[in-house]
């Protein structure tokens, strides 16, 4: 019925009472876009309510899906808000705010929106034109069935609607109930009947009329219902036929199910009960086996405490820890919840803590015994720890270290470090007691303190004590290194075992993943049917659990085998515990642990061990402990050294004694560095501070000695002993060291007048010979004590500067006249001083090269002192040469000031000049080399020519060939002849014409 009403078209025009906006439509397009839809059969039609207009006006999804309705309406907000009446435009919101021209203003077209025309759709229309033509042709050829019956349906609908409108609306209301008095009075109006209680003709007629009227209403409704049923008859009969067909199929299904149940019961009786009973018996047997194994496991766990106590009685800590860990794992996984074992876990934890304390105490005892044993023993590792003959020291140490690592007691090296410091103090104390007991001059009872006893020793006694301490500390460090090597090897073996076990687990997991597919397929083929049968007999949970347990058991067995192989590879780190077990404890432990799961023990062993990072840190700490042992040994030796140096005795050592001390210390430092692989600086630093004081005293002694020698030097040529000539020859051969002292009486060579150096002869004074020996002592000190090279170089430079400055004061200044008591400084003294300075300058590059080989490249800047010293010496030599020239210049000035050009010739003045020059030559000829003598006389000759030239200019003598010119030339010839007659001056170019004034 609703379909009938909804299918009727709605008029597009609206009456005056209709408040809906109707969208205008183009009549030409109406047939094209608004075809009347087909009426669909309504299986459950709605009952009519009498409100036909309301039903017609409501939206219908079927009929109105292509038709415009009120729900498609849209409102233009500005158009709705604007009042079209111009008289009230001023009160409008927009016009009041924005002006009267608000809505009439032309809107400029947007620059961002393109102008769309029909040409833009031309390509689309061309593509769809052919398909549209085909669609229109098919639509015209095959018209709709509903389209043909639209007028008939419409007429029937209007007629039914008109008839239903005759029925009062009260019968159509949902709340129509005759129990309601108001409704009853409205349906049966008693006002038309007489209330007197009698039945008159009027009442009868009214009741008959009412009955006919109600009958008419009933007929109208029945006719309407019949009409709706006739319209829906096809759908009604279709539903009825479908119901019959469904009942037939249900009956067939029930018969099939009954047959299937009968067959299933037969299969269950014939084929399933026997095999299921067999499976049930097999599972019962497996459960009994599991129970028996569980009881055996409980028995093994029950024996854990006695076994642990037996292992602890033999100090087998590693085996006890392994057994405790395995038992705890079994308690957590296999025996969890068993009432009799509820306190066993806490007891095992308490025993594990006790074992930790026992291992730490045992390791402390081992370290104390190892470090305090006598040094007369040859073995580097403690061989015997306890009274038990089976307790090997190395194996014992390995077992302790592995147990401590397993319990993560990684601070056990601190215990060894403390014992090491204590043992180092005892080493020094024992050496001092031993040395004091061998010295009768020291009363050990009167002098109790070791420091005072060491100060009472002589240097040789103290030096022997120091060597003894060095020797004992070398043995001490060798023992520590051997012990730490054992510890480090254990740590590295555990680390290597952990890494190999991890690689084995990775490879096993890969192989297991590769073979998993085949195993799953086989299990599906073999176990799928069993699981299905078990499920059908309601035993599925039990049987499936059994199948899963079997699968997990096979996987666990393979995994446990891999873990066992990994532990076998890692067994090297635990070999110590295996070698130290007694036969009874080993047998009992093997019997106990054989009943426990192997995989759990292996997993626990891997889990409790430290990580690779922690093991690497422990290995580094072992190496650092060896470095610490070296530092501790050096620190104790430093205290011995500083105790001796407290009263300044080390500063008063001779050069040979200090060199012996330095060599001993350097040898000890080198040995410890080679042994421990680290360079300790404390002992070297202490020796360096003492070396600084030694160098300071060494330098002060030689500087004072040189000052005394210079103050007593008379600046006369000294004979050169043969030993000094040999010393100079050894320097020329590259051996810048002091020669060994030869026994007295073995040397019979006579001293020579000159010192021959590289083919040149040097006339020297005795102070210079001793100066050469002094700087060789400085160089020898550098050879013996390389650490004081820079200090020695600075002191040697100061010594050379002191010699230069003091000799300058004594020779060029009046120092020698005042200190030594010389009457005058002769030219021979000056020449001898110059030659001595030249000898020192000759050896400065040799000294510089010697020190350069012993300096670091960053210390080369200190060598600049030798350049400054060489410049000062050369300046001093030049000043002496200038002094010699000045002596002759003053003589020339005094003698030539009285010169007169008159007979006889040669004049007395020139004779005196030649005589003085001959004396000068005789004084310096044997002292200075020939080249220096020639250069010196060239400068003297230039001074002579200058004074002669001045005197001739004063006398007015010129080279005009006159008599005075001739007399002057006779004197000049006499002067030239006498000068060139001197040795080594024969070829000296005097250039005498320069005495004459040049003609302008």
C-alpha cells in the first residue's frame, strides 16, 4: 500500500497553504529525467491510516529517487536575509552597516576562475554521443511495464483514496481503544438515543443507521485491504511457495543428519574405541614414566645438600656452585610447587652466599701466601696452598678465579692489590734487617728505626742494600706477573668460551629454522589424524598436550646437546676444578648431577657468567694491576732513596759513585719496564731531583776549581803531559770520554811543549789542559746519566762563559797584575791567551755535536748557547789581536814622533822600530800559527805606514825625487828588509808607497 501511494506523482504546484519551496522545472525535460519508477512487490504492506495526504507528501526512496523533493532544496543566505521591500532597507543589517548599494554593487569576475563555455565540454560530448544514442534507442524499443500501467494505477489509487476518506480518522489513529470513554462516546454517540430507557422507534432507527454506517466503514476497509492484497498477490503466493520448499529441505536435512549420526555411531563402535583405548593406555604409561622420572629427580635434588657439603669440605667451590645453580634451576622449572622443597631454595641461596665468603677468604689467603713466601724459592707461582697433597697452587688459583668470576665477584683484584702493597713494604723491611745484621758497626738494638739504620751505613753498604732491594723487587714483580698471567688466562678462556658458545647457539638456531618445515609437515601427517580422533572423543586437550610435550621434548633434547657441546668447548676454564676434585666427591657429584637436566645447568652457567664487556674490563684491570705493582715497587725504592738523601749524603757523592747509583737505578727501571710493559716515573723523578742537586754541586766544584786555577795562572806556556795528548787524540777519534786511569809507573813518555790537535800545534797554559778534562767530565756525566743532559749542558755553557770572562779580566784587564802579581802583561801572554781561546773554540762544535745526539728534537733550542759562546770567544780573540796591534801602534807613535829626515841613514828611529818588531815576532812566532802571524804583522805594518805618513806630512817631505825623498827611501828600504827577513814574513806584501801623499 505504501508502494502504491508512494508511486503516485506529486504535483509540482503548491497551494497557498503549502509552506515548501517548489523548484521550477522545465516541462520539456520532465519526461526525460522524471520517469515514473517501477512498482516493486511489497511483501509486508503497511496498513492505511486514513491520512492519505500525509502519506502522499512523505518522501519515498523507491519513487522519489530521481525526483526533486524538499530535501534537495538549498537556501541562499544573503537572499534570505535581505528584505526585498525597499521601504525598510535602512533597517536591514547589511544595508544599515554597509550601505544601500550593498546588494546592487557589481561583483568583479574572479581572476582565478576560468570562463567556462560549452566548448570546454565538446570533447566529452563527442566521446559520449554514440553511447547516448544507443541508450535512447534501447529505451524507446523496450518501454517499462510500469510505465504502461501508470494511468490505471493512478485512477485506482485516487478512487481508493476517495473511499478511505469517508472513514472517520479516529478509526485510523494508533491510540484507537474502545476502553477509552472518550473514544467510545465518539464512536457510539449515545446522544442520539433516548435516555428514558425505553425503545422507541427513533432509537431503533438511529441504532440501525449507526449499524449500517459502521458496516459501510467495514466494507470500505475490507475492499481496500482486498485491493491491496490483490495488488500484492504475486509476492504473497511466492512467499508461501518458498515456505513450503523450505520445509521440504529441512525435512531432507533432518533425515541426512539422522543417517550421519547412525553411521558415526557405527564407526565409533567398530573403529575408534579400540585405538582410543590404546592411545589412552600409552598416555597413561607415559605419565607413569614422567612420574617416575620426577620422583628420581626429587631424589637427586634431595641429595643436593649433602653433596654440596661434601664438595665444600674439599674446597671444591666451582663444583658446588654448579650443583647449586642446577638445583635452583630444576626447582624453578621442574619441581615448582612441591611442598617438601619449599625451603630448599632459600637454603641453597644461603649456601651460595657462604661459598662466596669462603672463596674470597681463600683467595686472600692465597695472595698472602704467594706474596710473602721466601724469595729463595725458584717457582714463580705458589705450588702448595694447603696441607692437602692434591692441592696444586696453579690449579687452585684457576679454580678460585673461575669461581669468583662465576659469582660476579669482580673486585677480587682489589684484595690482591692490598696484599701486594703490604708485601712490598715487607720486602724493604726484610732487606734492611738482613743488611743491618751483616754490619757489625750498627747496633740494631740501639737503633730501632730502619731510616736511622740506613743513614748510619756507608755509601758502599747502602748501595749494596739498594742493589739487594732492586733484586728482590725484580723477583717480586716476576711472581706477581706469573700469578696475574694465570688470572688473565682464565679470564680470556672464559671470554673465548662465551663467544664460541654464542656462535654455536646462532648456528644451531639457523639449522633448526631450516629443518623446521620438514618436521612440521611430518608431524601434521602423523599427528593430525590422532588429534582429530582425540577431539571427537572429547579427549582432545589431554592428547594434544601429550603430542606437544613430545615435540618440545625432542626440541629440548637437541638444544641441550648443543649446549653440552658448547660447555665441552668452554671446559678449559673449568679444568682446574676438575683436576682438584677428590675421587669420591667427583663420583658423587657426577651421580647427582646426572639426574638433573643438562640443558638447564648449561643455561644457568652461561647466564650467571659476566658479560663480555665485564670480562674485558677484568682483563684490563689485571694488566693495570701489573702496572700498579711496578709503581708500588718504584715508590718503595723512592722512599729508600729519599731516606738516604734526607741528610744530604747523596749530594756529597763523587762523580763515580753517583754514576754507579744512576746506572743501578736505570738498570732497575729498564728491567721493570721490560717486565711490566710500563714506564714508571716515580723512581726516575726522584733520581732526577737528586741528579739536579748532584749536577749543581758537581758544577760548583769545577767552577770554583777553574776560578782558583785562573787566579793562580801566570800565563806562561806549560808542558803538555802525554796523558793530555792521548786525551786529545781520543777526542779526535770520536771517543768523547775520560780514558781509564793507567797504573802509576807504566808511563815513561816525556811531556811535549805543544798540544797537537788535528795537525795543528797549540801552545797552552795548564788551566786550559784542565779545562779540557773538565768538559770531558761533563760529557762523561751525560753518557752515564742521560736524564741530566739539559742540566749538564747549561752548566757546561756557564763554565765556558766563566773561563772566557775571567780570562778576559785577567789578560786584557788588570786582573793578573793584581791577583797573580805579574809586573806587566807581555805580548807573549796575550798571544798565549789567544791561542788557548782558539783551542776552546775548536772543541765547542765537538761538544755541541756530542750533546745534540743525546737531546730530543724538541730540546735542540738549548744548543743556541754554544753559538753565543763561540761568538764571545771569537770577540775575545779579536780583542787580544787588537791589543797586540795597539801595543805596537803606541810604540810607533812614540818613536816616529821624533823621526827626522837627515843623515846618517838608516836613522836611529827606524833601527829602534825594527828592533821592537823583531822582539814582537820572536814573542808570538812560536805561539801563533803562520797565517795569524802574517795577518797580525799586516795590521802592524798598516799602523806603521799611517804614522810614517803623518810624520812625513808634518815634515813636508814629498816624493819629488829630492834629497829628503832619497833619505826616506833609504829608511823605508831598511825597514822592509828587516821585516821581510823575519821568519814566515818573507813573502809579506808591505806596499810601502802608501806612505806618500797622493798628488791631487
